[in-house]
C-alpha cells in the first residue's frame, strides 16, 4: 500500500512560507496586483507553501528538511 501524504508532509512551516513570500514580493518578476510571478506564472500565495516547489530563478529552493531524515 502506498504511503499517504499528509498536509504537514506537503507544506512548509508558516515561518518558511513567510520568508519565501517576502523574497518574492521584492523580486522584479512579482506582479503585486495579482500576486503572480511573471517568470513561472504561479500564484505565489499558494506556491510559497509547497515544500517541493522552488523559485525559477533560484531565489529560494525546495524544503528538503524531511528528506534528510
């Protein structure tokens, strides 16, 4: 049987999400009116929560903390 993913295993902590989003908000590709990245097209309030996602221009990366255990 395949292991089920839980919310906590898919999402970063609030602090990490805030750090990621603050980086995005000062980026030249951030569109503040609709909160998207013009480089990847993602809606950043959602993208910054997901552990396996990263910035397309390497300003922040995947959260690999669980994978190292």
